[in-house]
């Protein structure tokens, strides 16, 4: 639970969590590996997607194309629950962070016109952004998330004003005085602030606001008539409603002004318009060839280490096929666009619930991999000796703050990243593991002396992230105690962690459970009379008793942050 607004790109380290704050060598498949019957393949793709979107629930619009052949263009579920409006393929969705690839293209248009240099200091165009650090943050470092700029959507000062129509100055106030998180060019960390600043650069250089620039220079020339800025007050024909999910119970998405997402996540579009966008990229429109090549080239840090991110796109691979993609999450919507460029495969998945029943990027990869003739399937499970499994147990660094902890409990191997879910690992080789029913893959690496030094984690969007082993001890599990049911009953209630985001505490017999807005229900285990921890998600809860011992607040401890929730009822 990090309490952040989720228009950031998903990473395993920050994803599928009680977001109670709670983004491979082989031979390329030939055309012959694709099933010869288009109708059979369409039916196969439909069968993969349909189970996630019941007809009476929020749904999705999905497009799958290979070359000029549309294999699947279909809508599932409901566009508007209150009025009973079924989804249609041409409808319009909030995109969330898919917006970033349009912002990146707009910046590169200005680069091609020699109006901006990738090595320009952002302060040349946005002098009001002046962090305490003296280091220069370049336009290229903003494009690649390597500048160290703190993420404004993770700042408490921002969350208190997320429903307001904020000016650039007001958004900048939430992060402009914060020091850089690291020296520019030395690390990769996703930050919506990077693309907010880029939007301001575009406006300064172009002499017009960001939505107007996109319309005049990008969407209108490409015929993208259903793409634009998603201001709440605008009447946008065909715009679907967004919903928060609690299991199979839905509510209208939490209110969010669309001025803060801006160039980091403020656009709306349709699957058909995103197909036009894909064609423009494939045909080299808008940008010089060398500029498009830069867009899809993973950035390198100053020490030469390659990241998995270009300019507004994640870069990965699946079974020897290059994959470029981006996901988006914003209240009420989960989205993904995925391209297998050499295979001429495009998949767009736009969902109007958050969280959707399936990860949008994960579903996109399932669909694209099927078309490529490399479908996602669980590999055979192999037996690995306990002594070998023990070599992998340890703490692995994601960055200076986040960690991944690998444990063995008998024959059960698990991995859990800071603030993330507990994942059960199945062995597919002596050093390789997978998570059942997902594309998640883990490969442990050794040095020449045979010591385990790191693991590589393949994400649902087919990117691979590197985790380096540390000397830190594996955290012990706290001892669970018994608490009288009468005491547990005093904690039952609803607690507001931030506006529109509530943690509901319920009791079932001797068990106490927590469920956050739009999330699953998780059991909590007591370690003291008022302290609990979660096993499925790395988080702890402390209750503060009020009158007659009835809790009047709780504190969520997760990901190095403490968030207080006041009792509502």
C-alpha cells in the first residue's frame, strides 16, 4: 500500500500489491509458427481474453493485429454500469501512462527541429524547477527516468490535493524543493515528475499548451480523432466510465482532477486510434529515422549498465522476440499497448476497472505471444535438492531502498519485494523459477566461484530487471500470538488512509482481515495486542485505541512509509 496514484508504469517491485498504497536469447519465430487459420487464431485469442471480462461487469476493448490483418477487435463487459451500457470497440478510455510515449514523441519532434537538445538542462526551459542538488538533469535523463527527480504522485502533499485543478506552479511545489534521489545517470527509477517537466518544456518551446501541441502536430495529422486530453469537464462522446474493484463489487472510480496527470498520464484514446499510432511508428512518420531508433533504444547508465526503458517505452523480449510496450493505471482504468516490432504484432488492451481482473500488460503479452507462436505456458516443474535451493535464500537489492527477499519453507520457495505480494516460486531448472499461471520468470546467477550473486526477473511486460544479492540477513518472521475476539472486535471498522481510499477491517471468527478500496481482502496476523502483519503483502498495521479501547485510528507501515487512517465508522 503506497497510496500513490497509479498512472506510473508497473514494476514487479511496486505492483500487484495491497496497493493499500495499497512498466532472452533464442531463434526468432518464422511466419510458419503462426497458426495458418485466421479464424482459428481469432477464436483462440478471444478464448484467452473473454474469461476476464464477465458481461455484467466493467470490461475492456481489445485489438490484436499482425501486419495489416486484424485478428481480434472486440469489446467485453460494460462501459457504464448504472445505465447498463455495453462496451463497444470504438469507445474511449483514459490511458494513464501510455500518455508518456506521446510526450516523448513530441519532445523528439522539437529535437528534430533543433529547438531542444537531449543534453539541455531542464532548467533552461523550466527555471522554476531548481532542486537543492546542483547536478544538471538533462532532457534525455527525464525521458529515460534516470534523472533522480522525486515522483510527485508519491508525495503526501500531492495526495491531499489530487481532486483539485492544480496549476503547474502548484504541482511543482510538491517536489521542486526535494533533493534528487540519486546522481543523474547513475540509476533508473520511474517518476511521473520526469514527464510532467517534459510537458512544461514542450509548452515553453512550442509556445502553446500541451493538448494543443499534440492535437495540431500529432493526433490530427495522423487522423487520431478519438485521442486528446481527458479533462473531466469535457463532453467526450463514447468515453466510458471507470470503476474501482473490490472483488466482484464495483464503485465509481475515486475522483481525480486530470490537470495533475498532464503529460505523464492525461490522455484518452481508443484501440483504433492506437492502431493508427502503431502504423505511424512502423512507417516512420513524424520523426526522423534516427530519432525513432533512439526512442526504442534502452538507456544506459553512466557505468554502461543497460536499463529496460527507452523514451516513453519499456524494452524487453519474449522467447527471442523483441517487445516494446507500456502500461497505464489511473483511477478506474488499466491499460497496455504492446508491439513485437519485427513480427509486426500489435496488441492494445484498454480496461475500465482498476484493478482489472487481469494485469493489462500480462494479458497483452499472452495475446501477442500466442500470435508469435510462442504462447505463455507453465513449464514442467522439476525437483531441486534443498541444499541447492538454500543457496538462493537471501536479500537482493532492487535499489537503495527496495529489497527482494527469497525464502525457503520446506519445499516451498517464495520471493517478496518491498511492499509487494508474496509469490510462490516453482522450479523449471536448477537455477530457473516461475510463478504459476503468469509470465513471471526468475533466473539466479552465479559468479565464477559458483556463488549466487543476483537474479534476473522477467516481468509481465517482458522486460527483465536485475536484482543484486546483498549481505543483509533474511528478516525473521514475527511470532504470532492469540488475541481475544472481543479485542479484535474493537478494531473492526473503516479507516480513511487518504480521500477516497479506505481500509476496511472485518472479523471472521478468530481472524482479522483488511481490504482496501479496489483491492483484495487479506488476513492480518497479531504480534501484539494492537500490532498485526500481513503475509501475502509486506505490510504491518498498528491500531491506536480510543474511547473504551475502540480503535480511533490505524497506521499502515509499508515500503518504508507510515500512513495514518482515521476511523470513519
